[in-house]
């Protein structure tokens, strides 16, 4: 019997489901997300796929799921009524934040409202100093009073975060004990347990977010489990985390802070796996849908992660320099740069006479002009229709009819005429400017980190990614583009490549040369134990559980740290020498210089990543879709800029790409369109990727 | 639109050139050693054309907008054509193009086949540049010579060769040379990035195309600025505000006076009438006064206008030399941030007279500067510098922000836990203080207090605060915010300290600073009772103040508004107040003719 693994990705408008058999067969479904009840959509989608394929729940071995349930709860402020207990004098850390705002010169700036209102923030009279010494002991009576106060307010979750608790958890644990006794079922998030790291605002914010989404996430996962059980699907449920690793539904319900940015991670992990299989060391991923485009970097087979990020910060419009929007989470997440550019982005002319794209989008309603559903402002998709890149008659295998004439009229009148240009030139310009906006996202994960994009291959997916990839790659002097199979469904497809992974970190400040090494060893061992225990619960023990360690270090007196990997083995004098040397090298790489051996190096934080290794092989090398590709439409004229003008361009199916074909050509698929311009060469590799060389 | 040769190519060029400025800024951010640059973002980067006209400035610190052209003009004045590929310039002299001594400028001219096409520009606030007080920020120096190392425009590199003499002079005159050198390297790295990327730009657009589009980028910003200015009413509006004193001549207020004149698409910001320069170290350079003026004007223009010379062309800034807004030698200027902040308040006041529905009331007054420095037992120095502010004036449509950086300096706060791990300081409180925000239909931002406990043997505490005698004004019926406060040992002797001070502190001493509350906007008696209830519930407003200032009577047992009692109370207050007309500006609390009746039971 062939068994299947399932990837499920819930987006704002569509839920994508991919079933992958051991033999490489893929069955896919794209269904409308039923807002408010995503769990039902998944069960319905699976049932529908069973009807189409004759399969049933018993052949599914595992369901892997990327979800926006948690981030939506934050964006829409629909989380739990949460109470916070903190140190006297610091009631407002959560609300004061870091003071910085993401906009300059903007009188209308509004801070995101705190997830816990002030009257639900209780303080307790206690104090622990920077070294963990109790300066002012917390009395049981005071702790009881604070907990009672919140319970009387009928809170649905409690977060606890005291000043300097990462150095000594005694008071936090005392409060946690009381909560667990008084209200055993109440969701509780304690900073020492979930994030024993320095920086009171980042820690408080993270612990609060965790508590705030806990009831919603656990409720959702319970409903989903129940739905699957009722539909006769016993397969276990794994959730994608923001860091790109999988976790069980139980662990996700306990630490939902780890799955907030679950959605976009699948595509990056899938690209990472395909790149490893192809032996590509350096790739930039580019994922473009209807409203936003996202970029990330995979180097030496590793995704890059940010140690902290903001959820609900809105879309990066120009610059990563401006921070302060959204809600801070100090949890490792795949480092993504996002810009507000998608097929629906509006094309307009500003007061200075300059052609602009987005960030406003026509959205699903009214949509682009060519959808003929009342949209009057031209969009990027309209430009692509005018240029002949998109099938002028329909999209999604005929499900969506288009009106190309209407797009052209509107573009001529609203863009071409005011600019005094021919309509195709204006459309081509809009296409290029959209590409240049998205290039900023690519730059922010490459050149802004000191990487040269020319050394990277561009992995393009999402419904619109393969349409823009060649033009963008050309502008960045990149020479190779890879378009993976099921490019338009790649966020769910990518889930199938992920491994179980848990990240643990702890602040532990000690001067390496003066430190008690046994104490450091003990701290690290405790983190490792935590990782092992979690993996064991999930069925990974012995050789199936792998741990990786790293250390964050700086020269004494420096304000910021660098993180270096740490080999296995005891923490002894040799390890100290190794760490100092590894740090010195990393310092030189980042800053261009390093200090002499007389400068003492300080350990700031320690990290452990626990990985659960899967049985047998992962994804088969060759995959093929069960969807029957319709015969391709006839060639059509497409416009590739003033130098080449209009060219009659063949339209192919992916499977037609035998050998190497020179552009111009268009590969039209159910879920995406790939444009290969003149001068480029496209071929299909053994894994089913379209590979384009410029 | 005819001015733009190819609108598409131009848009692509503009994207690239601002991306260079941002990437320079990120390079500084990535490679800096110091928290001043990382947390406070007290630095700026930009690209100017071959004549030194600013084409693009990165999005970091509004207080630096306008500083680059002034500094570049000085470089041009000194060196003219005595400049070649591989040169790098350094300077910080406030009286020769700089701002204050900690802000060190590094410029690199960029060449293509022997022709100078552009300048890469950076300015960073350095942790210490020597002088009599650690951190080089003291507000109580009385002449520039006490403030640190003064660097005239010099070639740090000549044709690619480092001038070691300059580096040695710097090394021997600053307290933390490792940090200063680390940050200078960050500035050089940013210039290097700019050089590389600018060369790619020239390769793509050609030298003539690059020159043309740089000019276009400036013209484009000018068009956007003028189009926006043209939509504002023509006329002349003046406003005055005060700094309490300069910390030397205590109790002697310093008047700032601005007149804005708007005709068509041009605006003049004229500071004539502003107080002569003072002894204390709060004298601005003209470039800083310009930055404050631009900040005010930009806040009423649409978002998204690029930061460059084009904006400056449409806004003239005048300030007579020898005033606190345009100091001349030997004016001390290290702590001139205060004057910049008060000037933006003044700008908001004047703009509020021009555009009543668009401008906010006065905030807490901008950063309070607190520094604690000294030596550990092993004679190694410690320097703790904190700039903090956080209450915005109310807007004509919304409350002022609580706990948000001032618009003129978008700084982030340092983490308390990191501060305690690295400095002999403990923070005992960082929280909102009730009943200090100015009342209004929209209330001012709620201020916070910070309590610092000193835990080394002995140190010097230096404080630059303000808004004690001259409170943040309210607008169009809104009340002013309550004044700022400073105390020593609040739980013991609770000694009241002046707004500006330098004193010795001993182990265990606690210094408390309370920010001023921000001004309100609109008649407090028109504030939605539900909004008053919310503030009372959140303990940002006492029930007594809710009744006295807003006429809202709250049942604190049930957390509801007593409707009939509120109506009656509001009517009584209205009568007792009897405004002939709504006061445009209030700097003191409203006066009631008869004392309001005692509180009735709800």
C-alpha cells in the first residue's frame, strides 16, 4: 500500500493541500478558506481529495500544517483576555515598548494597542538583581493578591514576567505555583520557562503573545484533531514553526509563540531541500502571491534566521531601518523580507509625476481590471496581461475568466496617456518598477547582509514568482533561476521537506576566562536535557535525536553579540580557546577586524537546537502531479521591452520542456505562469524543476 | 512631467539611489560597536552629487536632516578642487560646518574616470570625544573649548593613504578610543559600500545619465514639496515658547520665536526674535535649527517625499547669528538637542495657528539627558548615558501617544536588564505617572518616571531636563501638561533638584526623573466619557481629576459613568470657566471664576 504525507497551508484566500505518495505521486487541491473555521476547510478539502482519488484516511501517515491562526488572532486582536504579573515599578514595560516608531515625520502614527490593558497588569513587590541575588523577597501574600486580582477579573490566560528573572526564577516559579493551584486549567506563560533571556521588553512581549494566543491555538488544534478523527484520519498532526522546523500539535498548543509565522516557512524549507538535492550552496528564495512578495536567503544549505521579529508590523515599504511596529517576539524565525507587491498591487502616478506600484492592492474584490469584477484601477496583473505574459482568456485552468481588452483600455487612459507613452511601454515600465520594488526585498536579505546576489540562484515560487523571476534576476546580474514543481502551491509542498526541530536559548553572562566552567557546563546540560525530553515525547530518541549547540559572545564592553556554533564535548579550557578563536574569526568576518588576545571574551547566551531525524528517505527525488495537464494554448505575442518589441512566443506545459529551449517562451500551469525572456534558456532537471540560465 | 526624460528609468534610478543611502545606514548599524548608534540610531548616511547637493538621505534621524549639505559646503570651501580619488574627509567643528563635537562626519568623494560625480556622506554620534565630562554631552560647559576634541575639515585619507597623525590625536584625547575607532571604521565601511554601489549605478546609467537623474531626483522632491506647500493657506503665523534656563543662569528663561511665512509654493521659517546665545551648552548651529524647522514642516506635508536638497529649496530657514539658534564662537553646544526639541515644539505651535486641524499640541519637551560617569576602583572609566522621552501632545483627532519617541529623534530606549548587567546602575521604576497629562477633548500623552539607583562608590550625575517652569502647551481648549520633576532619594529625604544639574552621587543614592505631561487638544468637557472612564480604570487618571478636569463622574464600584451627574458637573464647570472663546494656546491651567462645588456622591 502506498502511504501519503500531507502538506496543508492556509492562506488568506486559499487553503492549499498537497498529498505526496511514497512513489512520488502528488495530488493537489486549492480550496477557498472558510474564514472563522479553518479546521473545517482542511477536513473538507481532504474529503474532496479522497473522492477524486479513491484514497481514504488510513493511507495518510502524517499531516503537516502551516497556519496563520495565531498571527490572525494578533492582527485582529481576537486573542484571550490576558493578565500580566510583573515587578513593582515596571507595570508599563509592555506598553512603553522601546519608544521607537516605524515612521518619521508622521503625526498620525498610532502605537499598536497593548495586548494586556493596564488594569489587567498586576505588580508584585519583589526585586532580583542583575546577578540573580534576591534583593527584596516576594511574600506569598503579595503573590496571592496579584493572582487573585487577575482571577477576579476573569482573565482567560496569565503571563508572568519579572525583572532579571532570567538570572533567578524563584519568584516567577512561586507565582506560577499559585496560579497552577488556584486555576489549574488556566493557560499560563512564565518567562523563565518559555524564554529565560535578557531584555525585559522583548521577553515580556513574547511571554504575553504566547499567553494571548494560547487558548485560540489549542482550541483550533483540538477542533482540527476532532474533525480529522471524525473523518477517519488517524494520521498525526505536525505544525510548522516560525523557525522552519516542525513540532507536534501538543507542543504547539503549549508554546504557540513558536508557530506565529508558520505560514511562509514551508516554501523556504522546500526550496532549501531542493537546493541541497541539486547541490546548490547559495539560493535566494522569492515567493510572490497576490498582495505581497517575500524573500529569504539559504546559504551552505542553511536557512537564515532572525533572533527576533515583529508580528503584525505591516508590510515593509522601504526600509528595514524603521522598527517599532507590530508585536515583538524574541523567538527564532526564518528571516524574511516582505514588500507590498503582488499581482493585485495598484499602478498609479504620484504628485511628482512618477510611476508608482502599490503598496495598496485591489485585493480579491474588486481585483484587477481584467477580472471584470468592478476594478477600475490598473494593477500589476493587468500589466502582465497587456504584455502577453498571462493567458488573456483565463487563469487557474479556466476557473477565472479574464477581459484583456478592458485592462488595456484602462491602462492606456490612466497610465500611458499621462506619461505620454505607448501602452505596452507603460505596462512594461510598470512590470519593471514592480520588479524593482521586489528587488529591495531581495537586497535586504543579501547585499544588506554583505552577500553578493550574483553568487546565488533565485528560487521562484508563488503564483506570480516565476513570472517576475527572470527580469529581477537580470537586474541583479544573477544568472540562474529555479522554478520548483507545483510552484503556485509550494508553501504547502515545502512542508513535506521539513524536520522536527526545537530551539532553546538562555542568557548566561560570564567572562569566559574567569568563569566556573562546571557551572557553564551544567547550564548547557540543562538546556540539552530540555531538548531531549521534548524530542523523546515526540518519539525521537537515541540516534534519531540530534542536538546542536551555539554560543553568543562579545568582547567585554561591546553592546552586541555574535553567535558561533559550538562543537560537542565537555566545556573545558580547550573549549574556551576554541570559542574565543571562533568568535574572533566571526568578528573579523562581520566587522573587518578583531581584537588581540588580551581582550576578554564574554559569553552572553547559549542555544541548543534539538532535531528529530525522520525514518527512511524523505521526499522522493522525482515527483509528478496526478493532474492531467490540458493541451497548451497557441503561441501568442508577448512584449519584452523596446529593444525586442513584440515577439511571437510559444506557450508550453512543463512536461514539454524536453532538452534545452531558448526563450522567449511561457510555461503555463494550473497554479503559476513562468516567463522565459529572449536570451534565456530553460530546461527541466530530473527533479522536475524548471531551470533557467540567463 | 516633461522634465523627466524617461519616467520609468528615473523611478528605477531613484529606487537605487535611496537604496544606497539605506544600505550605508544598515552598514553602520551592522558594524558599530556602540549602543548610541544601535539603540539610538543617532547617525545618518547619504549620497550627495559632485557639488555637494544632497540627493538621498537614509531614514534614521530627523535631527540630522540638513546637516550634510552644511558640512559638505565647508569641505568644498576648504579644499575646492584640491581633492582626488581615494581622499576621505573627517570633521566635527560646529563652527566650520559641524553640529556638536560628538557628531563626527566622514565624507568620501566618488569618482568616475577622474570626474567627481558624488559624495558618500556619514555622520555618527560618538560615545566620547573627550572634554571635561565623560560622554562629551555636558549641558553646563560654557565654551566649546571644554567640550572635547575639535576637528577641522581634514583629509583622513589622502589618495588612499591613512593620515596616522589624525588618528593618534584622536586616540590620545578620547576616553574610549576602541569604541571611537570601531565606529569610525563603521563610517568608512558605509562609504566603501556606497562607492561600490555607486560605481554600478554609473555603469548602468553612464556618467551623464547618472548626473541627469541625480538632478532629477532633487527636482522631483522639490516638485512634491512645492505641490504640497501650494495646497496650504498663504499668510504669516508666529509662535513663541521658552526653555526654562540654560543651567548656568538659573531661572532666566530663553525665548524661542518663530514666524512662518507661506506664499504660493514657498515657505520661509524665520527665527528672528530668538534669544541671544547663552553660556550653557545648548546653542544650536544653523544646520540644527534647519533640521528642526524641516521636521515641523514635513510633519504637515504628505508622507513619502524623499529627503534631499529639493525639500530645502522650497523651505528657507533664517536665524540670525549670535542667537541660541545660530551660535558663534565660543558658544558651547554639546547639549543643544534641547534647543532643537523646543524649536520643533515652536514649529508645531506656529503650524497649529496656520492649520488648526492638523497639528499636535506640545509633547513632553523632548529628551531628558541623564549621564552618570566616574571610575571603578581599578580606575577604569564607566559612562552611562540615557536619553529618554515619551509623551506626545494630543492630536486634533486622537490622544497623544504614551511612551513614544519624539518625532525629532526617533530613538529606542536601552534595556534595563542590559543596563544593570553592564553599568553600576539599577533602575527601580520605569512606569507611567497618573494625573500629569494635559486634559483635552483628546488628552496629552501620559509621561513616565525613571528611578536610577547608583551602586558604585562615587560618581558624577549630570542632568539636562526642562519643561519645569514652562509647561507643554495645550491647543484649542486643551490644557497644558504638568511640569517635569527631579528628586534625590524619593523614599528618604526626597530633595527637590533643579531641572539642570551636575552633582556628586554616592553608593545607594536614587535619582528620580518624572517627565512633563504632554498638552491636550480641544475642550476637555467634550471628551467622550467612555475615554475618561478607560483612563480612570487604567489608573492613568484619578477619579477626582476626572471630575475636576473633565466633569466626568465615575462609579468606581461598577466602573460606569454616572450620566446625569456628569451632565450636571459639566454644565457647572462650563459656567464657572466662562470662556469668551476657546483659547488657542494654554500654558497654564484654565481659571474658574468660582471655585467648583465639592464632589457629590454619585
